[in-house]
C-alpha cells in the first residue's frame, strides 16, 4: 500500500512538472529541444508508473481477498472447535470439494490413489 501511495504521489508530481515545462515553453523560458526531451522523459515515466500502480492495485486486491478467505475459514473453524465426531454438516461447511484421482500402481505393485481435499475459502492445504 505504501509503495502504491509513493507511485501515485510521483505520478501527480509528473503531471505538475509537465504543466510547468509546458508553461515554460510557452513563455520561451526553455528551448523546444529541451521541452521535447523533458516531456518525453516525463511521459515515459508516467506510463511506467501507471502500469506499476495497476499491478499494485491488483496485488492488494488479491491479498485482501486471501485475507477475507482466511478470516471466513477461521470463523468456520471456530464453529467446530471441539468436535467429538466428523459429521456431514462439518464436511459440507468446511470442504469445498474432494478430488479422487485414478488409481495407479507404484514400482512395488502396490495400489496408490491420490486424494485432494479443497477447503472452502483457503483452497488446498499441503
């Protein structure tokens, strides 16, 4: 969040710098060559910052979504803090899906079957 704020602040500064050099060019305080060079540099940095801000915004949203999922998971777990038996209600509440893969044989000829449990809000836990 702090990195995003810094990028947004710099983007605002660049807007102000571009306005300033435009005014300086109109008042002939800087040459056309210097104006072109500076405006190109500032615009390139603006483009990079906009992409960075967009990526940081997406990252923050993803982090928030993960935190929300974890909080929901904790609330569900609290409901079943001291179970004495595994009930259908517990399974339906805590587990999103169970994936049963096709059985195979290992090098010793033993049957092996992978089972994945995908929990609600937090996904697969290894």
